[in-house]
C-alpha cells in the first residue's frame, strides 16, 4: 500500500471498520505510487513519447541526407547535435524506458510476486528519468548537445543524461531484484518465464555497461567545465559516448526481444517450448555478446581516435561474428515449437516473430560491419545496423504490448491494426536498415551532409527515408491503438490467449496484490500443464 | 469502535490475500547490483585513466613538489582497512543480538570514515594540483576517480547510518540483520575501491 492509498474498510472478523483517511490528494497519489502496474504504465507512456520524438529527429536527418551537398531542411549548426539526440535518445529516452515499463508491469506477475521489489525505488527511477529527460531536452534546445556551442547548455545536457541513466538503473535494479529474489514457490531460475529471464540478462548487461556511460559523462563534465584538455569544447563529446549506439553494445537493447519471442511463440503455437533451457542459453549468450563497453574506439587509440581501429581487435570481430548464433538458435527453437503445435497466428505472434527475423538481419549486418576488407567503418552501414537493431527492439516492444495489454491496461488491443503495425514496423526497420547498409557499400559517409556521393546512393537514401517514416508511423499507430483501447469496456478475462505462465492465472487487470492465493509452480509452463492434465 | 481499539490482525481486510512468505536477500541483491554499478563506474574511469596514462609516456606524475605523497595515502589505506574491520564487527555483533557492541562498532566505523575524508582533503591540498593548472589532464582524471571513491564512502556512511538507526529501533536483530550486512557489503566495496586507487595511482604513479 502506498502512503497515499486509502486503507481498506473491512476486517477479517467481518466487522466493518472505518478506514482512517489518508487521502493526500491525486497529485501525491500519482507521484508517490507504489503500484508496479502504474509505474510500468508511466515508463511505457514516457518511452513511447520518447520513441516518437527521437524517430521524428531520425526522419529529419534522413531527409537531410537526400540532399548530400547542401543543408536544406535543418540548420547546419544543429546537424551534429541531432545525430546524438537521435541515436542516444532512441536508446535512453525511447526503447530502454519502454522495455523497463513493460518489465515493471509484467515481471512481478510472471514470477508470482505480489509486487515489484522496492516499488518506491522504481517510482523514483521513473521521476528521475523524467526530470533527466526534461533537462536533456532543455540542453538541446539551448544548443548544448554534442557539437553545440552553448557551454551552459552542454552542462545541462550532461546532467540530464546522468539523471536519465541513473533513473533507468534504479528502475532496472527493481526488476532484476524481483526476478532474483521474489520468485514464487517452485520457480527456480530454469523455470523462470523467458521474458523475465531476458530482463534479468538485459538488466545485468545494463548494470555492467551503463555506469561506464555515466563515468564517461562525469569525465566529460569535469573536462568541459574546466580544462577542456580531454575532449575539447564539445566536438569530441559524442565520440566518447558513441559506443552505446555502436556494435556490440547496441545489442543490449534487443535482449528482451528474444524473451518476448520465446514467450509468445509457444502460446500461439499451442505447444510447449521446444527447449526452455536452450532458449535461456541463447538469451544468455546474446547478452554476453552485447557487452560492448570495452569497444570504445576513442579509448583504443587515444592519440588518434579512429573507428577503424576496432576492426583490428580480435574480440570485436569475434563478438560481431558469434552474436548471430544465439539469434539463429532462438529462431530455430521457435520454428521447432511451431512445428510441434498448431499455430494460430495473432498480432503478438506476428510482431514477435518479425522482431526475431529483423534481429537476425541486424546481426548479419553487424557481421558485415566487422569484416575489415569490406571497408564499412565510418559509413552509413553503422546507421543501417543501428536502425535494424532499434527496429527489432521496437517490434519486440509492440509484440509485448499487444500480448500483455490485458494485464497492463485491462484491455485487449485491436487485432487487425496490431497485425498491420507489425508488418509496417518490420518493413520500416528493414528498409531503414538495408538502405543504409547498402549505402555503406557505396562508401556513403555516416553524416547527414556527406558531400558528393556515388551513383545510386540517392535512391538508397530515399529507401532509408521511407523506412524511417514507416518506423515512426508504426510507433504512432501503436500509441494510438493503446489510447484507443482505453475506451473499451469489455473485460478480456484472465487468460484470453491461453497463456502458459503465471500472469495469465490472475484477473485482467490484476487484483490488488496480484494473486488471490500464493501461486506455486512445478515447471516452466504451469498453466499449459494444468490444461494438459484437465 | 475506533481502529485504535482493534488488534493488528483485526485490521487486516478479508479481501487482501495473505502475506507472501518473507523473502530474504532482496536488500543484499540490490546492494550487490549497486556495488556492481559503482565498480563498473570506477572501471570506466580507470580505463580512460590507463589509456591516457599510456599515451602520455614519462613524467605523468611530476617528481618533487606536486607529486603524490605516499605516506598520507598509505595512512588513508590503513584507516580504511581498520574501518572494514569495525564495520564487520558491527554485523557480527548484531548477528548475536549484542546491540551495544554493534553501535560501538558502527560509531568507530564513522570515526574512521570521517578521518579518511579529512586525510583525503589534506592529501589533495598537499598535492596542490588544479584542474586548470599545468597538470590539468592528470588532475581531471585523478580527481574524478578519487571523488567517486569519496562519494562511495559517503553513500556507505549514509547506508550504515540508516541500518544502525533501524537497529536502534529494533528492526534488526540476530534473526534479521540484512540491512546491516548490505551496508557492510557496500562499505567493503568502498574500501576495496580505495585499495585499487592506492595501488594503481598513488603507489605506482
């Protein structure tokens, strides 16, 4: 119960007890809430808005690229700033908070917990993230983003970033502690639902890597505020942080995609997962290959920072190559599950499967990026790779939203638009990815204003623009579908999809305390087993 | 009948499910992640330090005036080591319901921590480096690393203070003293962080 919740009015002795009035008002209730479902919805809403904003910036940059020899749409002063706002923003303001929101809503239900661990810490994480986002935006508006000229704006931008990452880490701590410490009776780690397991892996990877980003930001702040001997005025700031959006670290935002894939496929195939253990191995391996904090080219060659220097690092090449294997394994296990069952392809399944396939395309693009003779370093191949991974993560998020909407919002999301949005997002991710990877093969530099280009690049840039526009359209459509569903008055029931895991054994939306009785499990698909026995 | 006239059990509403069995370790798990985060934060700073140090070549830390004096840095290490023992003593005592010794040990830990911070201020003043001065690069990096460890220690002090006050309020005892263990865990991490700084920066230079 939060400090602002009204105490229940009845007692176990059937006598009616007058509840003390602890009503501090709506605002206090909003700010100090300890309800995990509500905090999850806050993060989801904020993340979706962040996605729309940063994808819009990405679209503007791609449009600018269609006139490579002169700056037509944007101001040349803001171009450099917009690159960082698109790439870092898409991850820190869009995808990661939205995934955390999904996890805060769903993970406690999946592991049979009454609430999330440290609910007020999770709420603190959200408000810190939100305030950081506001400062981050204010920094950009003042012209203080990387490459911008406003010194105070840059300080604000750095502070905003630190608060954003700090808030995300606090909320992540709640999620991973829930998975590790609040699993219900009988649920060992091997029986943990795959989405929760993937959030444990993703959260651990974020905990290993995001503090290093904060360390970089602190250094940048001290240097920028005083001597400016390390990174100069603000030109070199983004180079110090770009590893977050580069290979292999970028895969860290896509780890939950595999969990969502592993969760949805058995439900819609109406079969047990081909191998839960192997799926967990695939998720863990993918997480391992997503630890990219060491791949900072500005550190590998301090005297002359150069993105190509990483291509001589055997670990970088090994990670870029091996990361394909866990994705292939997860897709193969999904195919085996589908074969063993009787498929009923609904919107969440379509989006999840497409997310897996786009992620496979992303890892293949990443593999191309680490092959030195192809000479793709510094070209738009990196942008294409980024778009593919981000597209896969967004698709996975949309799949998760459609799948768990009954538990998060208490409503089903519309099936038809759900299928269409999955296809739109997948097409958008593929076009925005493949277009720019192909542009990289034609030596297009990774800059929105690259100068004279080879023949054919114009067409590829147009393809990229269409892809970015479709991605934006898909996210706006998903947000619209969520808002539209709030008007629905029909209850979806406990288990509208015939789900296999514990979240489907409670009401939609869940009752207070999540479960009326403490659930117990004896395998990874308790509800599926119950149905088999019945 | 007012709510004050009822027992606690009477006020548990019927529609609320029974409480989940107590799950230990939540505070410890979260503390472990916090330690991991600070460890990686310091590792990130050290990575930049080491790469800049390697690129700089000879004369990174100047000889003579302005060098890092090893004696106070080593006394700081000894102080931190003693605080590690006393903080563990606090945990040991509360685990045996020996509250008096637990409070005494926690008090000593605070004393050592404050002494350490005081010595740290003395050390940096005696070095006389300024971020805007001749050694701007080194000062930026060393101040960032040392400052992070100072911050860790301050957080550890706040954590231990909260745990100690909770002990005073009777929340922690031999049966459950997870918060004290968590505070000690974070404290030890701050000590280890200083040991690494002492070895890699103050000693090796």
